[in-house]
C-alpha cells in the first residue's frame, strides 16, 4: 500500500531517538529500538543508571545535557518518574526537539502543564502510555520485547501535530505495540480503574490479611492460588505509586469510590443472605472476565479507512479518539494534504471487522469516509 | 520409626473409601486414592455425574444408597455443596460409618449442626478443607495431583476420636497434602480473609470495571497483567459462592469490614496526598507478599514430639490446634495409650525447626513433652 505523508516529516525513517530515564521502561525501549537499527542516546540524572544502560546495550551513547541533543534526534522519549515529566517535556521542546513523547502512567496533568507553559510548542508533544510493565525495576529488568502485543495509549489534543502523532505511533509499532488514542482525561479514568485502583486494592488486601492478629502465620500458610493471584502486584516497585496517586488523584478517588460502593452492596447481599443477587453478580463477573481480550495483537485482516477532513486544528485528535472510544486499534495512520491545501485525507488502517462500524461513527461525527480491505 | 497406634483402628491401611459428590474435588480425591491402591466407591445425586466419574476412572464402583455402603468402608468423604454437608454427615454416621469427613469451605456451622443432631456419634466426624481448587468444575477437571503440596485443614473438636483424626490425616497425606489443625471458628475466619473476601473483591472489581460507562470496551482492552491477575478467580464456578456466603456470613462480614475500612483509609491518603503513608503501606505489603510461603511442602528434617497426655476427651484437639495456632504442620501423628489405661502418649511429627518452640508452647499449656530429630 502507498504511504501518503504530510510533508518532509515522514512517519517512517526513525533513525535516532533520545531516551531520558534509562530504567526498566526506558531501557526496554532502548533495547527494542536497537534491534530495529535505531541509534539510541540515553540520559539519566543518575550517572550509574545511564552507565548500566550503556553496558546492557540499551543505549549506544550517554548524553549529559538534553539541550545538546534534543534537536539532533527524531524523537525524545521521557521515561522518568511521573512527577518530573512535564518539566522534561518543556526542556525538550525548548531545546528544539522535533517530536516529544513520554511513557508516564498519568496524562491529564502533564498534558495540561505543557500546554499552559508552552502553548505554541505543545503541538510537538503527544502524551503516551504503554500498558506494559514488570514487577522488576531498573535496566537489569529491561527486555526488548516488553511491549510486544501491548496496547500503547496516545493522548493527542486538538493542538497535536499529525506528524508528531504519526512518528510516536511508528516507534510504538517498531516495539511491537498497538496504538489506541484517547483523550488525556479518558486515559486517566481508564487507568485509574484497570491499573491504579487494582494496585491499591491488592496492596490493601495483602496488608489486611497480614495484619489479622495472632493467626497471621497460619493465614499466610493457607493462602491458596486465588489469594496469590490477587496480591501478586503488591510485590511490585512501591516507589512509583505515591507520585501516581498524587497526579491522578481525582480519577483514582472516583474509581475507588465506585469500588467501595460496590463492595458495600456486596456486604449487604451477604448480610441479608441474598443468594440471587450474589449469584447474579458472580455470573456477570465471570462472563466479563472470560470476555477480556486475551491479547492486544491484531492478527486478522486489515482495512483502510479514508477520511476526508477539513484543514483545521484538532482533526487528528477527533478521529483517533473517536476510534479509541470504539476500542478500534490503529494499526497505521497516514496523513495526506490535498495539493490545494484546503483540506486533506487521513488514512486509518484498522482491523477490517471494525471498518464498517468506524465509517458509520465517522459519518455521525461529520466526517465522510470510505473503507476497503487491504 | 515405630508406628504406635491406638488400637485396632490403625491410621495406616486405608483400603476402601466412599466419596459422596463426584465433581471436581470428589473426582480428584478418587483419582488420587486409586493411584494409591484404594478401592473408591462413588455416590452422586446426579446419576450422570457418577457415571462420568466411573468412566473417568475416578471411582471403581457406583453406589446409590449411602446407608448400604457406609459401614463397609474405612472412611466416608463428603464432597457435596456446603449447604448439604451436615445432612450427609448425619446420614453417614447413622449408617454406621467408622469415620467421616468433608471437604467444604465452611466448617463452624457444619460441625455445630452435627454435634447438635448427633452428640454421641459426632466423635466419628472431623471437618476438613483442602486448600486447593481450580477454575474448572465437574469430574472433567479432576486430577490425581490436585492436592499435591496443598494444605489440608482439619477442625477436630474436644469430642473427635483420635483414630478418626488420624485416619483422615492419612488420607490427606496419601493425596500429597499436608495437614494442619485449627478450630472450626478459626478456620472460618481464616478462609474468609484468604479465600472468601478475595473472591468477592475480585468479582466486584471485575464488575465495576466492566460497568464503567461507554468506555467499557476500551477499558477491557487496556487491562494489563495486574488487572488480569487480580480478577482471575472471578472466572471460577459461581454456583458454590452463595452457599458459602450464607454459611460463613459472620466471618465474611468481619473480614469485608476490615478490607473496606482499610480501603477507606487508603482513600484518605490519596485524597490528602499523603505520600509517606502510601509509601509505607506499599512497602509493607510488598514485604508481606514476598514473604508468603511459596509452597506448603515440608522439605526439611523432621522432629518427633512426644507428649504425655491424660486420658480425657479433647486432648487431641487441644494438641493439634495448639500446633495449628503456631502454623506447625503435622507431618504425622500417632496415639499410644499406656498399658494401664490411665493416659497415654501422643507423638506429633513436625518440621524439626519448630520442635523446640512447640515443646515450649505445650509446656505452657500444661502438657509435658520432649522432642528429638528423626
């Protein structure tokens, strides 16, 4: 298939990337991109960490000053703790980086801080979050295939430059991940429910069980597979969570309130012996659990959805987050401006079974489009 | 080592067992005991289920009337739904079964119901609960090694005949499980915390996440490994849980209240940005999770603890639940009455690292004892 691009900034052809923060995630990005022939420059506040990443082959070169390298690379990826990301993004933009992304677990506050601080340059930044991780930490736990089959969420805004989005999507694809786009607010609500509250719930369950009086040792001996499964993530790196809880406070409180309210309803069912209500809940949850997609890998046939779009800001974010709201993975994206410059065509490559529904939804949103299998 | 026994009822020499309820657990017991040369008679209200168990080799013979076989076997094992167990135990005792046990998830109400209905015969029953299971159900999911390395909890009372306890312990050991003894009340509190509340917590989390508005599909796509781990047990057989929630109501409510109170405290930490409190909790839970015993198998050297006991009821339950309260596994147990009949010696075989502590605790409880490694 042809690759229509939006100008000199081709979505393909990533040759040099700077990674700031060379721990588990940054190191895994480095290893994966190295395998795809990319020259990776690493930078870490902790000189030991960047030296270890160099030793591990996760980076080819150590930088000590982001300003000196940001405008020499195709993309700057920030893999630093959540609380520090906005400042690093601003530094990368100020240093002239052509495209900037991050891999933090919380998006809204970062996207807002960057837009407020650098309203003109924020177009060169798109927030990202690969849904992959490990109980390990540090470059020692890094692997080139950490993101294989994972979902990599991007959070474009109305200001995001299409070629920046396309470039980050390309890098995620080179690492084996699939891309979906949602708004920063949607992202934060989603991860509060599927990641942050589960972490707090597992941690709390482990601690409550361990503190249950003098039968503690026996309790832990009797913990069978279900308890072990439920508390596994409580063994992960604790250091990242206080920042996440502060940054995603409102979404976490909302999801936690839903969870506690639902537990309180369950308590009432137990207290009053409401068997039917309990059975209904258990059966529903079993169906829901069994219908969890087992993997994010797109394996079936693909379709090309061609969307005619006006030449105005925010179109890309509208299209991609509309696809995201339907759980449509974006396998590829190309942006073609018409010669006259009065608008253009965006080509979204998606699983073909979702093509027709996406075209319908686009029509409802005011975007005429067509699709064909490829 | 010598095996001192309490009379004609040797703890060894199990040759015939009746299993009532030939589903996943009953079928797995049958397969495991068949491999040890035991003749297993199966009985199920559902004739298709017992026929399937016969086909699968989990039982050698189908019985249709427990009264006709109960006094011809060494042990009757009840693997029926929790709500039906007490009636089956009473039926087995009335039919003259020499020893009766069950594998239900709740013990207090069953033990109490049997003691109330048959105060004299209850001595031939000891409650049991192997801490093993599977997301599957039916004899099709049964395997001979379901209990290998599992903890098999027994709940003797002051009335339990020592030889009945010993016989059930032997059968658990033949299936590869290790035995611990706790009181029925302790058992119910323990499983509420490590099994019943985790099940309800996983089920509730799955349902809350699935019901989160129109972003449902995207939410489930983004569910990464941690969420999958935490909700795995929500995919299990829902049918057993309403009974368990009714039978173990008080202990579940207590554990659930502890859990919700702890979540409410976590909510407060998040709401007020209390990083130190969050980090402290996360670090504590990580340590607790990492120190969960990885398996119940006793692999180290053993010790023989010889306890001089008076000839009065309840001594066995006192000794075994004292060991249980210290998380001491009982690898073997023998009961020797003295020739004069004025008392006797109980020999407990336990991990040798726990021998000295157990002897101290026994002394505090008024039982002089000694120990030596074997």
